[in-house]
C-alpha cells in the first residue's frame, strides 16, 4: 500500500494510470477510485467494494474526456451547462461500456469543480468512483483536516 498527502503526486498518478485502486477525497465524499478506461481496474474496484450490479460514478476533467471514454457527445453536450460542479447526471450508454454500466445502460457522470481533483483527472483521465464505505454503512465524508490518500497497486 502507498500513502500520499496530495493529489498531485506523480507517483499517485502513475499508480492509478497502471490500474491501481485508491481511496481519496473526491469533490463530494471519500471514494474508491480507478481509471475508467481499464476494464480490469474497474472489475477490481467493484470486487473490493463488494458491489455487483450498481455502477459507480465517472469523474472527468472535461466534456471531451467523457466523449473520449465512449459516451455519446449529444448526451454529454446536452448537460454540460451543469458543470463543473458537484452535480452528477445520468447519461445513457451502449453495450461497449458494459464493464462500466454493469447492465444498467446508463452512467452517473460529472465534471467536478474541485481544482486539485481537476488537476489529477487531467493527468489520469476519467476515474470510476464509488463511495469508500461498506455497502449499507454511512458514507465517509470529507473532513476539513486533510487525510492521507491510500493506493494499492
């Protein structure tokens, strides 16, 4: 396990880009994260979370990152006025993204306003995230005091 104190660590970015799972503060809550363009990393994330059927949320630095990931531009552009912000929007997606949508044919996506997270996303690409709590337990809220970022390779 690796521990970081900042989202702009090049080692953190490299680990995520190579498929690691991390626990870090998002723009809303602490989340388990992995790169969204790796089916293997996403599968590991849902195994760690013990989550089978519910997809997480895709965080991206820009509308273009969402389109490059495979979401249809017409859907993303129709809701771009909501971002950047801590608002997730459900967007339909096809079978080519089944490893992300887990049979739901839609995904929650957002472009966060949080600048440290934006900086990370610009370097890693979109991240799949799900809250960093056991299913059915309270959500791990972000405290004012910075907490360490944990990553497992």
